[in-house]
C-alpha cells in the first residue's frame, strides 16, 4: 500500500526542510510540497513533528550465550522494542566462542533472526580464532553478504584472540576490504586485577570498574591501533567509554590509522555511581567496559558533536536482575554484563542531548543513523531520506512527555535501567520499508517484516 507522510519537518544529517514524503514499493519515490495521495494510499499527518530516517543500532546482542546463561530477548521481542524506540535496523554481533565453528555460528545466528524479526538486520561476524579453516569460512561468510568482523581483546579463553590471531584477522580484513570492529580491553590486566580484588574480599558490583579502569581500556585501544597501523586494516572501536581511550584512538587517527569510534547511550547518561548502588542494585549497571566517572561524559558528548566519535549504539545485552544478574552476588566477576537500552537510545539522545543543548538534530541523525549506514555499507538505502532509499522513516513527536518504566517496555526484561526517568519526545509512527510498524508507542506491524541486509565490502584492501 502506498504511503504519504504529509506536513512533516524532514531532518537528515545535513538538511532540514518541510515537505511531504511519498513511498511506494518499499522505497521513497517522491519528496515535495503538496503531494497528492492516490486512492488507497495510507496518509500520516506529521504536522508539528520531525521526520527522521530510520535509526540504526550498530551494536546489539540478541542471541547471546554469556557467562553460563543466555540473553533474555529474542528477535520477536528485541525487534519490536527497537522499532518502538525508532530503530529500524539492527546490526547484531554474531559471536561463536573459540571452541565453535565460525560458519556454523553464522548460520545459527541467522536462523534466530530470519522470519522472526520485525525490522531489518545484519551482522558483524565474530572471529574468536584464526586458523586455515576459520580463514576459509570467514571468506565464505563475506561472500554471503557480511562486510564486518568482530574481535575481542578481552574474555580470554572464550571470545578473546591472541596477538597472532589478531594480526591474521586484520590482514584478511585488509585484503577483503572488511571493517574490523573491536572490543578493546587488555584481558591480562583485567584477569590480574580481578584476582587481586577478590583475594582482598572486594566482591560487590562496584568493584567491576576497579578491575577494568580507564587505563585498561586505553591500553586495549593502543594495542589495536598498533596492529591496525601495521596491517592497514580499517578498524572500528565499539563501546568506547572514556577520555583516556578516546585520546589513544584520536592519536592513531592523526597518524593515518583508519578507525571509527562508537560510544554508547549508557556512557552518555549514566556514571559509575550507579554500579555502586547499595543492596546489589548496582548489578543492574554492570557492563564492559564499565560506566565511568561522570567527568568523561563531557568529552564523549563533545566528541559526538564535533564528529570525532562517529556513532552512538547500545551494546544491548539483556539479562534479568533476578535469576541472572544475581549469579554474581558473592563475586562481581560472575555478574552477566549488560545495561539493556535498545528501546530507549533515541529518546534519551533526544532528551539528554538535543533538548539539553549538547547536540543538534542533525548530529542526532548522523550519529544514530547516517554514519552507521556509511561505515557498514548500508548507505544510501539506509540512513537517508531520498528517492530510492528504503522507506524506513520515524515520525517523531517533540511534544510528547512520558516516563520510562519496566512495566511498559517491550524488551523482555524484569527491570529498566532508567526506571522513572522523564523523556521529552518519542516516535509517533515508525515505518519499515514503507509499512507502518509503530503508532504512538504500540507495535502494530508485521512481526516477520525484517529482511537480512546483504552488504558488500566497499573499502578495497
């Protein structure tokens, strides 16, 4: 069914105009003033509202075995939560463990999403080892439409790679033109600091930060940048949390290293005092890298504003407080990591960023949509509003006022990290390739609408 969005203010990464948007056959076909809707077309009145390109979360975990348990969301719940929050495309981390087969892992992750996702999706392919078989399988996975890898410089023995493996993966990526996304922490330092803290009887959630201080993350970034410089690979640092790590990445960029930088909404609006809450409440706020001292937030916001940090993601990893997070009551190292934020990213960016004067609307669109699309070979079909682009559109109501609550969230979780927080603005309508999926906070779309997005490496090795 054709769709006409009328009288909205169209906001992209670099333009702003009042116009109508006509969509047909899953794409935007016309943009202009006073467009007429043919008989049978669906019409959305966007008067007084913004119209954004669909937002893209470049870093989520939905299918995730971790620390002896499993993430609570499935694509059925996570994709609906994403759409209600204005996110129309997910890039999930496909993360088989070191003792698992890469191609088998890819096919398993794909099976969890196909026919079960309400929004479009693709993957970063995790590489937890590098041998002849894995290299061959990674080549096959790239030929199937994946143009980014994921490596962990943490989680020794589970997902983490050693230096020989890292060198090999980056070399292959350089050859294929694939972007390598990386979790940057020094796994040896984490392990030794954890042992020291536990031996001293320091077991509460707040100790998680002390086991992974900024120096540990900064060393991980420096390490990756050295290897990227020597191999010429294009890298992308996921969930960068602090000024010290940012400084290392920017120093490498000044040397000519190709590196994109991602931060998370959690680091922008929460600080480490939340993980220090008494009564084990802090466990809700344990993630890696951990929440930092609030003094880091200004540097991250400014980095987004100035284009030094390209993207804002969530690292969505949902684990219940009761029955999962409390596995670590006697030992903080056993708390499953993650602060679920998939549904709240855009509303918090708008409320705490745009409304607070930290960033403007164009920066919001750029960091949460357009730069993701450009980095990961999705632009201009995603991340833009122009003829020929997929009709993924967010009609955003800046006049809405509401409160975040676990009772009303769509994520499959027994708590909200932002319980009781006020928001100013939310999506009033969201479309997936021209089909309405959300109206006024309720999912109304096709639960199997989502499509796997094949991507081709665009950066020649």
